[in-house]
């Protein structure tokens, strides 16, 4: 099975440092006086059945001025810069749809039930020690890229340390399975375009391409991170895809699934031949529980999905709550009815009492004579 494991390392400016583990995709080791943390990694995995491509962008914070990525890959990889607009397009496509949902009776937050809470450096150049080979080196914008082979994790660590990359012993042990499988490595150093500024915010995305038999997203080294991590994963394939398990994090949540309709731009170029896009979000509250890489598989159906966020609104008529109008209108109707009945009763003529008819005189027979 083919996999890609991604580890992020910071470039050491001094000779002695104390490792600080805080990275969503592996180990982060700033220099003694600097720090950096990865708050979110957003990646696109494209797989066409023969080849895998990964475009990854990290959002970082801290005060470090240089950083480096060390990426084990199962086969020889090519590295290029990616267009940052790719992620802007993906964010726009997969954003939740907002729809209004009206309610008649007031809820918390509606008048009169308003409560207090209404919110929602130099390139690598030293000679490699035995067990490490330098396949090539490229300069890609702000990146210095060195492609390496290694048959010994200790030798790999020695080369990295000699060339300014600090490889902590724990990460070296974590890389041993990939050294045993004779994977290759891409060492990438990044510095801001303006000297003296710090690495912060969304970094330039990097695009790797290599042969792959099965799609896998790298997460195994993330167990070294010390802070909770957030992953946003976009998967381009012929069909809808999903992670096969949680690998120690929360349940992956599908945010979007559907076919790409873009005909131009970086997304259309990347998605050619893999028209189905699946977006997955996952949280890792305790990265030490991560057990492996994300194995990606096809779902049972290609059913489309888009997240819907309902904005609850009180139904109104001309700016007045409908329930209030109903109550006021009902009361007004009752009062009006009562008044009309009273007026009608007041205007009804009073009939005089019937005349008293005296009884007819009683006729008595004459008894005289």
C-alpha cells in the first residue's frame, strides 16, 4: 500500500535547541528563542488510480523567521509551487449554504425573550553521510528543495542536522518504518520573501506528485504534536471518497460532495480526470491518540451533499412580529365584538308594557220578582 507521511520541522538557527512539539503534520522544532505553531492544515489529495498529488497549505503563528518541511514519499516525487487561489476556489465551492428558517412564536434572543447571550537560508549543501543520497535540488520561489534517499534513519538525521534541519530522536524513530521500506524524502526550507519578517498566516502551498497505487493522506507523524489539531481535507477522484476510519480523532465530517463544474482556473486544471470533490473536516483533540495515516476509499454512492446552515428568523409583517400582530389583532377583535354587542344592546328600542285590560264585568242574574 502506498502512503505519504508529512512531517514539518522548523529550521534551527542555533546549535542547541529544546524541541517544542506543536504541529498538525508532525514535529515542529523552533530555535531556542523562536516558536511556531500550526493551527490548521488544508490539503488537496488528487488520485486518478495511478498517480497521487498533494497540495498542502499550512496556517501558522509564532515568531520564527525560517521553517522546513521533511516529507517521506513512497516513490520519487516532483515538487512545484501551487496557486494559492486553488484554496480560495475550494473554500467558495464547499462553503455551507445559508437558508432562512422562520418561526412564529418567539425564541431565546427574540423580543421579549432577549437574554444576555445572543451570539453564536542557505540551501542544503553538505556532503551526505553513508546511507543518505541527494537525488537533486531545486529552487521554487521561497522554497529550497532537496530530494533525498536514506537507508538509515540515524544517517538521515545526521544529514539534516548538518544542513540546518533539526531532527528530534522521537521523529527519527517514527520515520524508521519508511526508511525500512526505502522511501525517499523531500526536504524543503522556507523563508519569508522579506528578510527579517516572521512566518505567520497561510504559507505558500506546495504541490507534490508521485506514483501511487492507493490514495492515503499522511497523518501518522501527527501524533507527535502537542496541541489539538484541525484538518481540512479535499479529495479529488473519479467518485466520492471518505476516510476509512477515525485514526484517533473525532469522526470525520463531510462538508461537501459533488462534481466539479469549473472550466478554468487552478481547480479545473487539477481536477481534470478526477471530477468528483469530497471535502472532509476532522478534529484531533489529543494528537497522541493518532494511530496511522488516513486510508481513503470510495463510498457506496456518489450522492451529492452540501452543508446547510439555517438562520432562524422570527416571522414578521412590516417589521412587526407576526405573533404580536396575531395576539393584538385577536384582542382587538374581541374588544370590537364586545363593543358592538354593547352598542347594539344600547340602541335596541324599549317597548312599552302591554296595556292592562280590565276584566269584563260579571253579569249576575236578577232575582227580583
